[in-house]
C-alpha cells in the first residue's frame, strides 16, 4: 500500500517536469514567419521571408527582418534557409503569401502545393499577386510598419470598405481552381511612388485561366467582378452627373448588395440574367442638385443604375473576348440551376462562354442621405 | 466472476462514442460529393434494418454474448472457427483504429515523435480500461459523451459564418450510383461496425432493453455523423474536401472569429481521442471475450494485456503509410467487413430460429 502511494505521488510529481512534446523547442530556436514571397527564375524558386524577431524583457519589442533563399522546390528553398540564419522557420503564423506574376503565369499549382500539403501553413493564409514586379521587391519596400505582412493582411481586410480587390484565402482559391465552371481570381499588389517614397498598393485583381495567370483587372473592374460574384460588402459608387445643366459629383455609399444570377433558355439560346439589388446612401454631393424632390432622386438612381449595368457588361465582354476565362462562375451557376443542361454543354463550355448572352439589371435603392437632407447652399 | 451490470443509458453512450470513433476526423463517404447527406440517410436506413438482426439475436439469447451464441448455433467445431473469425475481425478493427489514431496525431501535431511512443500511451490506457471491465468503460463514456457533444455543438455552430449553401447543389448530379456506393461505405464504417457490441455486452433480461439501446444509439450517433459531414461539405465544398485526409480538422481550422477565437482545431483532436479510445477498448474487449470463450477460461482479464500488446504491434506494422491506410479504409474495407456485419449474423439468426423452434417442439 505504501509503495503504491509513493508510486502515485512520484508519478503526479513527475507530470510537472516530464510534460510536453517529444522534442520540445523553445521559441528562440524558431524564426516565426509572418509572410513570404515567391519568385521564380528559370527553374529555381527564390523565396523571401519576413521573419518576426521578438525581444523579451520589460519593453517588449517586435521587429522584422527579411531573409531570402532559393531551391528547386518551395520546400527545398524553405529548408535551405537554415544555411543563413541557422533557424528553422515556423509557418503557422504566416498570414500572407505574395506570388510574382511571372511565376504565376507559368502555373500556380506547383507554388501552392506546399501550403496545401504541409500542416504548418494555415488554409486561411491570403494570397497576393505582385503585378509586373518581383514579389521580393514588395517585401523590401515594406515601409515602416511594425510587421509588414500583417499590415498587408489588414489592408486586405479593409478592402471590404473599398471593394477594389478581392480577398482570397488559400482554401477558397484551391476550391475555385478545382471546380469546373469557375476560374479563380486573386488580388494584385504593386509599388507606387508617393510623397517621394515607394509604397505598396493593393488594387485590382489577377485573372486566371486554369492555373495560369492570363491578365489583370483594374480597381473598378474588380468592383464589378465583386458585384457579379455577390461579394460586395461596402465601397462607393461615384459618378459625375448632370441634371438640366446642374453638374455634380456624387458618391453613393454601398451598405448592402444582393446579386442573383439566373441562367435561362430564351429562343433556344442560353441567356444569363444578372440582377443586382443594392442599398446605398448618398454619401456626398459636390454640387447643388436638390434631391429632396423624388424626381431628382429617381434621376440620380437611374444614372447610377445605368452606369453600373454598363460597367458590369463591359467587364463581362472583356472576360469573354480578352481573357476567355469564366471568372464569374457562370458555369457553376448553370450546373447548380440546370444540371441536365450542364451535362450537355460541359465539354464545350470554354467555347460557349465566349459567346454567351448576358443581360444585366441593376436596382439601386437610395435608403438615406446620411446626416443632412440638402446640399450646402451658397446664398450670395 | 462477478456480474457486471450496466444501465441502458451507459450502453447507449458507449455505442455512440464507438460510432463517432474514427469517422469524426476521417470523414465518411466523400465520393458522394455534395450528396453526402443523402448517402448518410440511406446508410442509416440500411443500418436500421441490419440492427434488427442484431437485436433479434440478443432477444433470442438474453444474457449471452456473441461467442456463446455462436457455440450454441454452430456446434463445437464450426462454432469455434466462426468465433475465431470474429476475434480476428474485432482484433483487426481495433488495430485499425489504433493506427488511425497515431497516424492522425503524427500528421497533425507530432511529426517527429516516434510512432511507438504514441502507440504505447494510447494502448496502455486501453488495456487498463478493459482490464477494469465493461462497467468502467460504460461509465466513462456516459460521462465523456456530454463533453463531446458540447464541443461538437459549439464548434459546429461557430462555423456557420463560413458556410455556403451552394456547396450542396446540384442534388444527384452524377446519378444515384455514387451515392449508393458511398452509402455502402458509410454503412460498413462506422454504423454496422456495432456488430462488435454483440460480443461486448452481456445484457440482463430484467434490466436492459437491447432494442432501445441499439436503435437510440444508432439514431444519436447517426445524427452526429450527419451534422458533422453536412458541416464539412457546407464549409469546404466538394472539390476541396475530396483532397483532404482530415476534413473535420480543416473545417475547424477555418473558423476565425475576430482575432481572439481561432485555432480551435485541437477541440476536434480531443473529441477524436476520446471516441477512438472507446472504440479501441470495445474491440479489445470483444476479442478478449472471444478468446476466453474458445478456451473456456474463467475470466478474460488475464488476456487483456497480451492481446492489447499484440494489437499495438499489429497496428504499428499493418500499413506502410497513410496512403495505404486510406486505400484500405475506403476501397477494400466495405467488402471485407460485409460478411462479418451482415452475412454471418443473418445465418446465426436463421439457424437460431430453427433450433429454438425445434427445442420448443421436442418439449
């Protein structure tokens, strides 16, 4: 009995000292990656990592540094990093991957396989495409933010108030890539000179066909794309309007949007009907249109509706003729709504998409006019 | 041997844990794609029919377990042979689940830890629990099932924000065949594996109602599997889901509520480990009871440690890699398990019916 008690006590006591993993590692033995970039030259991958260095103590401070390495595969490059700072990289806190457009043009699947397969990188890492510039350069011009890749992540999150770039996580991208009837898109990042400083700018999106990058959309085109994909969460609609020679620039703030895509057979032809229903408020009027009258409001409304319809139509035309890539997921919608028809047209969908008819109907509901009822007047 | 008594509720929770078992992380029936919910319902209906056989066997021979029934039905020699088959089945199933467990832990959390360390920890606990007897296992599962259900409900409700209803459409796009095929897979893993419990429980006629136990457990376990599979497909979509070994784990990984509530996928591992522990223990118990019956031993408890150790060694060497394991689990297993789950119980029931009728007549 005594022996048993002693054994039990020593076992419990040991729990405090022998706990943990098989080969535990202290945080100092790791380099925590906050994000990384992938470039490809010929057959060699060049990777640059932003690594968080934290100094403990009373005044806790985090700083980052960049390390690059190269290898035959992504994983090879990641492990080759050990040659330089001598630490193993730890990926579970990586939030952003920047892929250079040159590498993406040759196919993005080889670049993503590691992130998809390994357990450390998380599926909600976000992907960015560096437009016409090495991805490495973006990290180098990170500016003075504390952890640059985390601020990129915040920038992407904040895009919901601008809707000029999509926010795409690795798993969404892989799911879209694997599905038939939709091509994926990714946000793009470039460098721009501002106030004598080169700073990164996230705007627009990259269009894929299969797993290869084929072109870009600018900011406003991306907004139309998000409208079609029903992913608008906010942002502005801005337009110069003239009503009876009264000019004004008006901004509408989007609060809510619902887009419906409906495939239809009309006169033996496939027609895709897109209808958007947007709740907005008048956010700004620089001019003196009096919108307290219903008439005027209707005019504003119809101007904007027409504008939005045209933008969406233009984008669809561009995707059909220039990129020949179904980035809107029309095929997916047809598959869901008309499965029997899709079975027939699936093999020739790529051809069919180029010529498919699309009708767009936009509806904008002006819900309020923010804080004031009338524009500022100049009384003279 | 002292009589071990269990209540209906405890037995139900043990079977539910068994059903949740390894299916919670591996996911079931991914070849049905978006129609997985339909496949699960079909599998449940089949399982309900098969359960009828199991329950009938129980009610014909109350207070006996599978091996005693087999002895009675097939006579001494053929009976021993069929008992051996069942011992093999439960032993092999236990090893499979043990293998699942450490493969999962190895891939997800401890890639550098040697396999046998993980095995020893899981295996020893199972041996200990089985040595303590069925009562302990049952009481433990009736306690832990509450925890599991809370975790499952909490985690599933958190993933509402990432769900997309379009992932379920279109229904029956590829026809009914893949659905039936995957329903067959779901039927054999995990629902009809409950055949093991014929060898585990010795119900008391006055206290237990096998009909109620089996059907409630199946309904409950089936509902959990249904909810989890539906959640996985709603969040991940069929094309991404197919490529994953552990869909539940990934689904939970995607939950990100603000900056503070994320990385809760460990919750899935917790559920899995508890459920797998019950499953391994049930299989171990079943094979020990079978061996006890073959050799007419007084108690199976003396067998637990050697059989458990054998199971651990077997689990360690059964597959070369996780690819091989998946191939076996999703392609071969359903055909391999069919005789054990359906054919032999059916034969037992038919012969038993005839024999008992003859007995009645002769009196």
